[in-house]
C-alpha cells in the first residue's frame, strides 16, 4: 500500500512547472492579445484629405524616404472628375515639396516637364533650400478640345543656404480628358500637365 504515494511524488515534481505557470496565463483577461506591430493609429497610412494643408516632416522622416506615400486618395467618380480631384493631386504635389519628397513630386509631373528636368535636375531646384512652404490657392476650371483644365496660382517660399528668402511664383496646370467615348481610365484621371514658376530672391 505504500507504493502508490511513492509513485505520486515524482509525478507531482513533473507537473510542478506547469502548475506554477498557470497563474501567469490568467493575468491576461479573456479576449486580450498582444499588440500587433504596425496596427493601430500609428500604423495607419498617412492619406491626406482633398484640400488638406501640407504637413511638416516628423523627426523620423528623411528626404526622399517615400514616407508618407503621397499617392492621391481614392475618391468617388463624381469628386475625382471635378475640382476636388484636381486639387487632391495638386495638394499632394505641394506636400511632396514641403516634405522634401522630390522624387515623389517629380513623378507627378507631366511628360513635358519630365523632359525639361530629369529627376536629379528637379531635385536640385530645391535641395539647398529649407523651410519650404507651398501655397496653392483655388484655381479656375475650364474646358477645351475634349479636355478639362484646372489652373492654380502657385507660390513657393523658402530660405536658401545663406539665409536669404527665396520665392518661386507662377502656376500649375492640371488636365484630364473629358468624359468622351473611348477615353482610358488613365486619361480620365487628373495629372499635372505643366508647371510654370519664376525664381526671385
């Protein structure tokens, strides 16, 4: 009859680590879980609302680090085809310059301006500047030859390497094909057709 207690003692020794671990598992309420990396508001993509003002860099951002991604937000068909859609593209271009995302700003240019400045030449227009601010007030909408145009006055102010104020003034013209039969989805989207800016000190 003494064999049974002797056998139970080694069994208890084997189960002891498991029994000790159970209270630790109970500390977390049912349904709770560890936070997932990248979840929550801090992991949400930085998507600007149409017409939202350009925002400044955070301390973690670096020039041309593609953060935030400045692809225009998705709009419904009516908004995308009107002034809201045009300003969405324009405001994101302005944000790209203010955030020193020159590669992203260059990628939004039309083919004519991409031939005028290659990627490096475009960045060189701004790389020695600091405190860049881009103003893009409301523009005018007009139609011609099956296309819609949105022209906005544009002013870029900054400080050069010697601390002197710098100012670019001109306009940005956006274009999209009007809702004509046979137009492709790309042609129906607003894009920057032409940037005309004059440098002043």
